[in-house]
C-alpha cells in the first residue's frame, strides 16, 4: 500500500523584499525630474503602503514606479490590493495593502478547480489560510501544481511536498 503524498498551497510575500522595493521606489521618486515639486512620496506603515502626490496622474505614476520595483524584486502584483486614488486636502492619495494567506472564498474556488479539472485521485482541504492537497500519485500532484500555476486570482506558492 503506497502512502499519500501531499503539498500545501500558500500565498506568502517576503516582507524584506517588499521593504527593499519600497526603498528603491522612494529613491527613484526623490531623484526623478518629473516628480520634482509635485509632493510625490511613498510611505509604508505596517500592512498599508500610502502613496501621495498633487494630482491623480502623478499618484498613478508613483504606483507604476512602485510596481516596477516590486516586479524586479520578484514580488507578484497579484499580492497587492490597490484602491482608487482619492483627494485629501490639496493632494491625492492611493492606498495599497499586501495580501497574505488565501482568503476563504478564493480557497473555495481553488478547491472547486482541483475537484473539477484536476486528476481524479487528488483531494484538497482548506486549513486556515492555506490548502493541503493530497494524492497517492506524485505525478497527479505535479499535474495539480501545473493547473494551479495558471490561477489568476492569487499569487500561489507550493510548500511541504512530501
């Protein structure tokens, strides 16, 4: 009797890489000519990233700089939850938060995807903010990983392959 093989599906972000990307974005914004005199800045407090500038276009340009730095550091933009720019006094602000863990509704979608389109012997169960996928066949697990790599709604990683 063969034992079950498993892996966990998680959604995590390396905080140090986020901090590095933020520092790089702050440096670029401080040096770039098109950001001079527009009050453009990026602040990080706990889980929220706050971008400020004097116009909606400038704050979107600040977001673009931040996103390009995050991509270079290997952080998926799927793990960012960006709001809409809103006026605050004489400036525009834009808040972005970093999503960690798999939300319950997304976990249910992943579960349904594995059940509907995955190999037959594969089972998955929700465990808090991650998913455990198990099967008797390692090949089926690899097939399931390939299926989940195309999932668009969250940045997924695969850990604890046993």
